[in-house]
């Protein structure tokens, strides 16, 4: 195992670890490459356990935007681990980012990649801030310092005391200030709102002035920073979609004759009523077949309230839009994780709109996507929707749509006949 020569301290001292520039030594020869070596400063029992937990957590995470552990020694008197050396943290780039929305877009989409990854792995960071985002370039950054990382639903989270706030005060959510142990991924979403505010304005304080943010990003930050965690964005995917809609407008301007720009305006401000007329006019006057991809993006991105408003104003148009969406969605392959999003969105609209033709088409869409991708989560949603069909007219419309599926896939689900509408059960038996 290599030993390490330690040089100057880097980064801000704090927490229970200190970071130094270092070089590895093998057979008496020092490497030319420098690394970052983090040494446990506070060797109390609690800090030692937390330091070891951080290393284990980092080793369990494998993603380009999560800092890598190159080597570690946790049994020495001064436990340490080694990671790649990055030029500076995001904090050191803040002055360059003010008003540079193209750079902010690149950086935050990488940040979203990393956060979404470890959230999907059941990990909550609890200390996201610019200092813990290490940067070589806009396209080369990693999230570091998982010392307060919490593995959700774990029975071993004994290091954080109930009713005790841990983290960096200015980036902490209200619930984390009150009790760091009983938080979830939405506390990280709060921190992201603070980081975005700081990158756009160059300033940060406990209380932020949303009025100085440009329209669109104002809404993104505001929703991230809701005191009630149920009012925040509920996942990184939704943060990303709304952020990208807002930042694209700031980068490229708005053309209200362009469907993508209209959709971005709706998503980035949540003010769909003021632009609903432009949206309807655009949808009436475009060739839906040539705009299938844009229709798909629209259905996946705009708020459910906007879809409801569109249906209330233009029922026939909405049916055509859903038909186009279903045709587009069922005619191509998708990433597995994205198929879950398709299933979720179809189920939401199915439950939202009281129109049997639309419901039947969405039910088929979920089934086709689930079976085509062998995605059991989506197939489960299809089964749930199938069991929910009670209306006779909807049942007949549903079996007409189900004729497009490979019937054996539905038969192999072995759904209890008592759970199905008799018309659908008869279709399965024939």
C-alpha cells in the first residue's frame, strides 16, 4: 500500500476532518500527481464512527459526479482517505457565474445527476453547499463530503441524535434545523434552492430576496425553499424539468409562436392561465404528427393543472393531443427509469380527466410501455389501472385498446377475475 506525503492544507477547515494536498509514495518514489487527503481531526468515538461511515458510503456510491475514494486507512491513529484533487470548489466560481446562465445550466444539470443518483440509492446528503461541490471545469465536477450523509430507511442511523440539528445553518431546511435525524431527500432540495440562489445572485443569506431573481428561476428557488416540505418539489426530476425550462428561456429568449418556448414558460413560472390561449392556438395550428416529440415533452412536463385547464377549454383538442402522445410514446424505446415517469404521468392524467376515451388510451399506453420494456413497476401500474375500470363504456373502450397488446402478456398477469370488470375478464378469456 502506498504512503502519502502531506503538503499544504486545502479548503476551509471545519467539521471533523481536514483536507491536505498530498502525493503518493511507492517504493520510495513520490508520484507527480497530487491528491486530496482527508484526515480525521476530531478522534472522539462519535466522530471516528461518522468518518468511517462516510468512507463506507462513498465506496458504495458509484457515479461520475460523486467523489471517488482512491485509498483509505481507517485503522490508524489518524484515519484518512484519499480522493482526486480538484482545482477549487463551486464557491470559488461564484463571481464568474452571475448572469452566465449557459454555465449555470451545465453545472446544475451535473449536480442534479449526482443528487438524483444518490437519492435513488436511498442516501440523503444533508450538507449540500457550494464548498462541497468540487470543480475542475463546468463539465467536470463532483459532490463531496458525505460526513452527514444519511442512508434512509436504515436501522443503523444512530449517530444523529433525535431533535438535534446538524449541517450548515444557512443551507439547512427548517425540518433539518429542528431534527437532523428525521429528514428525507427533500431537505437536499431545499439546499439546492439556496445554492441556485447564490450562483445566480452571488450572495447568500438565511433570508433570500426572491424579487432579485429573474422570472422562472424565481419560481424554481421559491418552490425549493418552501418551509413545508410537502409544498416543495418532491423529487430532483421535477426540479430539473422546471429549472431547465426557466434557464432555456433566459438563454434563448421566448418565442410565443414556438411550442417548446410556450411549454417552458408554463413550466418555469407555473402561470399557465396567462399563456393558455397561446398554447391552444399553437396546438390547433400545428401538424400534430410532425410535432409528436414536442407533444410528448409537453405532456410530460406541464403541471397537471394545466392539462386539466386545457381539457376544460378544448376537450376534442385534448383527446387528439393524448392520441398523439400515446402514439409517440408506444412507438419507441425509453430508458428504464424514464418508463416509470411515463407510467406515473399516464396514471395521473387517467385519474385527473373524466373522459373514457382518454382513459382507455392511457391505460393501453401504460401496458404497452411496461410490457415492451419488461418494466415490472410500470406493469404493476397497468394492472392497477385495469382493476380500477368499473364503468361499462370505459370497459368496452379499454378492450378495444387492449387488442393492440400482445394478449398473452395480459393473461400471464393472472389477475384475480373478481378484481376485473366482467367485460375485460371476458376479453381475457376469449
